[in-house]
């Protein structure tokens, strides 16, 4: 009981520290077994978001609506100007944090041009509350904030506002009380979330996460201890020591308690002390003496409501996540996110982060990572928020009392010196993290451990796969002249398949030496449907190679492996119906990455040699002419001719295959074609004989069935985009280490038998 009493007497911040530390220990002990907590983890994430949007609505209405006309005019113009200046500096330095990302070679699965950031949410719906109820129902936070601000501004001039403002304040307080009830579960929720996260977090992910933490901590220290005092001391009589005197008490309380709200009494007291020392409104008139305190009483709660500098780290997390998922924002997109994201920042992180992740096309699992970081960063964030409120109050107070005297030379000198220091630290951090993150093999391991069981409900365990060279081919005779290819396959229960072992992710050998891939999945579907017990695989690299096999009497039933669709007959070969769009791409050595930044710049390069496969001539004619008119193309037979033998500078291939090979082969860069009028597709190759006609119909029927059943989309996401999480990596844990050491088996126990005798 004494332990329970001791725990109950702890402050909330100490309980959260204890919960996080306990979660770390449990996660390290149980490791991957903590993945069982995923549903509970999701439950707490949703539970802690219950009152956030209602509280935000009522608090904004109350804060703005309670202003008088005089105070609104007094604070409005100069307060907004100061706020914009502080936000501009915060955005400028938060934007610069992206330059801490090391310029390392990061490979990833194929991503269509419109994959990330294409959520279907209209920007007009996002920011314009044409239907406020729809905005609230869909959680469009920018529109909700804008709606609340408009209503609050209307309330300022309304003579009958008292009751509504009072009710808004009461409802905001009520939502806070409801949130307090939920907060009772917060330590337990943090325990679950930290246990789940630490138990399933790989060292590779932690290393990348460390970059975000270090950059964020530096940003908070830099803004709070250098930029803020630099501005205040340049426009007032305050020196650095006096600045710390006013700001540090509130910052320390906010840091230790993890709450800016608890630091508000200290903020008021320090600002009242500042008013007495400045004596901006000193007069014999008692009402004039109270004017300074009244202004402070208005500014402090407004500064508490608006986003502080630390809030821009939320946008930085979105920028970081896009970089982590290998689809970084360009400069214009980053600036747009930082500026357009300001209305979002009025909300609570628990609501705005999932929203921002969704509209940015980032996987939802990134939110758990953000929550883990937030549990650590919350104390530093609140310290910055407390200092932000004080700085806003001091600057607004001086501006309203006309006591701001800007020393431009000092201000510019300080900001320039700060910026130089900022750049030096970011370059150093980028250099440090490049060494730490270079050579990460997480995606590499994911690709190597893909298997046919990844997304299918059943594993094709009853079908035996046999691998032969073309020289080992054995012919299977027809039963009689009237037997079709389909009949022979069903009778012999054997399917003979040509495949390209280098066409990742369509057909390749994984770490278990099993032939897997998008096309191999399809082959197993056909084989299972026809009742086959054996599949014979033979290496075939192109339509030309397949046609040669047929001419030599090596009659393979179907040929797969990321092959291009051809509408016309090629020798004895015909294509199935197309099953996937083919995205043209060019592969170049990484050393050319900065010289040739896109598809067209590589295409126009006169000093590069181009290589293509034998079936290149059968591609889209417009696509072929684009190369023939500019370059002489060297014909290759295999991918290894380019990657291993280096027979050309550039390889003409597909983005789906090149992206996957790039994961395993370091030193190359893939650029996609963005032209929409190039009609290229993937298909399977089949023999063009009368006996094979019924089998072709079966293949084409299966292509249509898979497309209608959405299985094609699932396979595309798994094999081509690598979106389905692959359970190949088991994080280190104490429990697994003890099991490997046979800690739970008695030394005198008899050896375990590999089989169980039921008799």
C-alpha cells in the first residue's frame, strides 16, 4: 500500500516519467511480443483526442469574444504585427532545420507520382468553413479555427455577448474537466504506448528518430536563449540578465510540470513586476496606473492561445516524416506547409498531427512515433511556450506604450550572428548523422524477406517448385493430337514457367532462396486453380529469348517477370491482357544525380551512353522514337549487364523494377518519366498456337478476376510499393536473449524430441 500511496502522491509529470521508463524496460524485455498491444495503443490514442476539438472551439470563442472594442483595437494592430514577426523568425529557422537531413543515398520501393499527398481533400474545404458542421465532423482544423476567429470577432462588437462569452468559458472549463478525468488514464496510456513503441522499435528507426530529437532540441534552445533575448534587448532597455530574470522562473515551472497553464500565475507576476519597473503608465490617476496591468491581463491569455514557436516543430515533423519515407518536400512545398499550417497549430497536437499526416500522405503509424517523441519533448516545448508568452507580452506592452526603440545595428548584428551559428550547427549535425545513418539496410532487409505468404490467406504449400536451366528442359508430350495445352497441364499437374530471376519485384529469389514476386504470386494462383502439384521454373529474360526457346522446342506454358505488353504478335509469342501500367524510367550512376535531376535532362544528355533490353523495340513507338532520335541504344540481355558489367551509362527500364533493384544495388539513381501520353503496360507472354488458346483464356480471365476482386491493388501495394509491413525483423529483447541461452530449460532436463509419439 505504501507504494500505491507513494505513486498517487507523485505529480503528473513524474508519473509520466515513471510510465515511460517502465514502458522502456517492458519493451526491452518482451520485444516484438509487445506488438500484441497495438489495438490498445490505438484505443488510447483515440481516447486522448475526445475533448480536444470542443475545448479548442470554446476557448477561442471565449478568449476573443471577451475583448472589449477598446482592448481589441489596442491589442489588434500592434499585437498582430509582433506576432507575425515572431512567427516569421520561427518559421525561418524551423524551415532551416530540414538542412540537417544528411545527403545520403536512400533507396525505397516504387511510389507513383500521385501516391504521397493525394488524399482527395480540397484546400477550399480545408481552410474555408462553408459548412462549419462538416468541417467539425471531418476534423478540418484550419477551417474550424477560422470559423471560431470570425465568430469571436463578431462577438467583440455585440452588446448582448456576455451570456454567450460566459457560457463559452464555462463549456471550455467543462471540456477541461472532462479532459482531466481522461488524464487520470494518461500515465497508463503512456505506459502502453511506450511499451508498444520501444518493444517494436528497431535500432535503425531509433537512429533516424534521433536526428529529429537533436534538431528539435537545438531549435528550442536556439529560439529561446538566443533569438528571443536578441530581439527584446534590441528594442528595450533590458539586458540579457534581466531577460532571464523575467523568463526563467516561468520556463522552469513549465518544464518541470509539463504544463504552461501551471506557469501562468508566475507569468502574470513577472509581467506585473515588469510594468512597475517600466512605469509606462505612471500617473497620479489611479485608472491610468491600472492600464498597464489591464493590458497585460489581456495580452497574456491571447499569447497563450496563439501557437508558440515550438508549435512549428509539428510541421517540421511532417517535413521530417516525408524525408524519412523517401519522398521529401521541395522548398516551395515546405514553405507552403509552414505558412498554410498556422491555422492547424491552434489545435492540440493529438488532433492536428493525425490530420497533417493524412493530408501529407504519410502512413498513420508515424503518429505513434510522434507520440513517443512528444512524451520526451513536451517539457522542452512548454518551457519555450512560457518564454514565448512573456516575450509577446513584453513586446506588445512596449509597442502599445510607444516605448519600443529599435537599435537596428544591434538587432541585425545579433540575428546575423545567430544565423551563422545556426548554419554551422546544422552542417555539423548533417555531417554527424550522415555517418550514423549511412548504410541503413531496413528496406533492403524488407525486400529480401518478402514471401508468398505476405498477404495471401493461404500459403501454396502443396505445390512443389523446381528450378532448371534451359539446357535441362524436359519435354512433356501431349496425350493425343486433340489434347490442348490446358488439358495437358491439368492432366500432368505440372506448369512449366519461364521467369526472369533479376526482375525484382516481379520475380526474384528472397533470402530463403525461394522464388517470389508479383508475377510468381500470379503463377501460383493459376497453378492452384488448375490443381497443379509441380511448377517447373526456367530462366527466360525477354520476349526475344522466349521466342528463341519456342523455336528450339523448349515449349514453356507461360513466361513472366515484369515483361512489357505488345499488341502485335512477335514471332511465335503473344501477350496476355495487360495487368499493370508500366512507368518508364532511366537509371544513372549516383555521381550524375546533381547534374541530371529529372527524366528529360538525362534524355537530352549527349555524353552518356544508353542501354536497353532486347524487347525495347516492341515498346510504345513514340517512346522508342524519343530515344532513337537522340541516342544510339546498346542492346542488353540482362539487368546484370548494366549493374555488374557496366555496359552503358544509362539503363532504359521501368520505374517499378529499377526502384526495387536500387534497394539492393547501391550507387544508382532512378528518374521517372512524367509524360501521360506514353501507353506502356506489363503483361505475360504465351505461345501463339491453337492448342494454347484455352490456356490464354484462363490467364486473361484470372487477370480480370484479380482486378475486380481488388487483389491486384493489394499485390501492387505489397510487392511494388512495399506498403504492407513485413515481419522479418525481430527487435532485440531480453526475453529472446534468455530463450537463446536456454535460460528457461533445466540443465538436467531430457532433450526435447523433434517428433511426438502419440502411442
